[in-house]
C-alpha cells in the first residue's frame, strides 16, 4: 500500500461533513468509505469501487463481527416477543399496583428514572414503560411533563450507554473488536469497553444534574416555567401540541410480567456461564462475543419453553413467525453496523491516528486528545441525532489517535461515547427524543428546549473532566 499522507484524512472529513450537513448517517458512511478506498487505490476509480465492494464482503470474514450482528438481530426478536405476549404491560401493572408507596413529586421522578435504567435492554421499552407507569401520578401530583421527560431520558441514556449486555453495548463491542483484530489496539474487546465506560463522563454528569433538578429548587428558566405551570394544574403550555401516543402492538395473551422477565433474566444469567465455558474471555479467541451470542440463543430457547409449553400463549408456528418479525425490524441497523465495521477497518488502513498524532501534536497535545474527541463526537451526534452512527465514526478514530499519540485509549473511548450520547439528549431529530416526548405526552420541542440547558451544563462538566484527566494522565 502506498503512503497516503494527508489524503488519509479525506475519508473521515467527508464522512463527518456529510453527517453534519445531510444528517444522513448511512449516506455519510457509504460516501466516506468509498472516498477512503479511492485514496488507497491512488484515485483509480475502477480499483477504488472494486475495493469498496470487496471491503464490505471482508467485513463478514470476522467472526466477532458476525457474532455481533447475529446477537443484535436476535435480541430484537426476544424484545418483540416480550411485547406481543404482554410482558411490558405486565411490568407496568406490577409497578402500578405498588404505586401507593409514592408520596410526592420527588418519588415519582425517582421511579421514572429507576425504571428507565432498570429496563436497559431496550431503550424504547424503557421509555414507554416509564412513561406509562408514571403518567397518572405525574398528573395527580402536578409534576411537569417536561421534567419527567428530562429525568427519564437522561437517566435512561446514561444507563443504556453504560450497559454492555444490550444493543448499545453490542454496537460498541463490535466496533472495538474490529480495532483489536486489525491490530490498532491490544486487549480483549469486552475488557476494553468495560474499562472505557468508567470514563463516560457525560453520563455521570447528566445523572448528577438530574439529581440536582429533583432534590433542589434550582431550575433553568424554561423548566422553571414548566414546573410553575404544572403546579397550577395546566399540563401543557398554551398552543403546545403533544405527540400522539405510539400505537401498541396487539397482544396475543393477557399481561404477565413473566413474559418479559423470564427470557431476559435467562440471557443475563447465562452470560457468566458462557464466559466460564469459553475460558473467561482470553485475548483473541472471541469468548466474550461468543458468550453473549450463546446467552441470547439460550434466552430464545427459554422463551420458547415459556411461551409455547408452559404458558401456552402461542403455538410453535406463531412463535417462530413472531420471532422472525422481530428479526426483520433490526435489519436497517445491520446495514449501519456493517458500514461502521467497514469504516473502522478503513481508518486503520489509512493510518489516520498516526498521521494526526505526528503532524498535529503541536496543535493538539496528548493531554487534550480526549477533550478533542469528545467535542467532535458531540458535534456529529448533535447534527445527526444518532449516537450509534457517531460511535462508528469516532471510536475507531479515537482509538488510533490515542494509541499513536500515547493518550489513554480508555479515556478517549469514554470521550467518544460521551460525545455521542450528548446529541441523543439534545437533538430534535433523535429517535429516542421523539419516543421520550411521546411516552410522556410532551410537545417535542418543549421537551428539547427545557432540557437543553441541563445537558449543556453536563457537557461542560464532562469537557472539563476530560481536560483534567488528560492532563493528569499525560504527566
């Protein structure tokens, strides 16, 4: 391969600029990948396009990548079955039956936040469950809908982005696994991600701001007006139009919390068993991703026994038909994941991190690498409304930049994660923001505007934290 030099920056530059201006992550990744392969082929169009197609094929040569894609699809099937069989509604009923322990606004908000973090396996499930379980009490005790949406969203996204055994974790684990396989970083992907999550500073700062908003009288102007309005019994500001409630899927059985907990708990409990069987996650043998894949397969088997043989809420044909429906819902994400893995490998071939570390060390000292990655990731996620797409762009670049410059790779990965989830909390085009507003009966822009000052404050705290930690670790 010829020396690409500054041209190696073309791929990430095109990807990032397109992501900002078009807000289309798939388009940005595709064009960025093609641009990168053009550079590698010395701008020979035929060879570049041929290499790009072959690059997509080569993604599936990685056992870790394939296992991650299969896990992501299969976990969607488990969640789909849990919804159809009334598992989510059963959980809501169980919680509602015990809501007499809620004494006032503080405990209501704590309940919403706790539900959003406990049901971390699926963000939509967490938001809809939390909103449904607390809506009546929110109305009864005069709690502002905007405040509940802020608590639910920020506590939830902090938990979802810090949990490894869910779709978010699978996404990040797969991206890191590619970097391990191509030699950009040494170690076990599972352990690398576990260490990096400690530095998810925006998540921890967000939780701190949520607690301040719950336990103190401090409020930013927009939220203060919402709280004052709700205290008078007015649920929405004048002229606000809430998003309509999402239509519920037709249930095929009466609500039962066991239809949700039995398959999910079986997945969680089987992961350590799988790790033990595969050798505890030794470097290079893919035991961590194998254990997670085994766990979700085990969960589906348990679900089959529970739904078909024990509860008898569906027959064999219905079970597999509904399971496949859940798989199909995740197919668009498979496209994003595949492109994410491809651009991660491409970034390594272009030696972007090494080039930036060598030529921009004066402009960006090693102590500021994490802060730089956080700011860029925050800008991308804010512009695109997606954290997952930002993961795919910034985690590979961050890893290579950290390793080549001598920065702490765990800190830099944590910075990429933090910057990515910032956009999910502040962007009006974020799907999680739309679902949160729907689940809590809010006008979308009211939800975004009232929580924006809190999120910006948390981002400022995180940025200072990355600067301080970067300086400390560079000494």
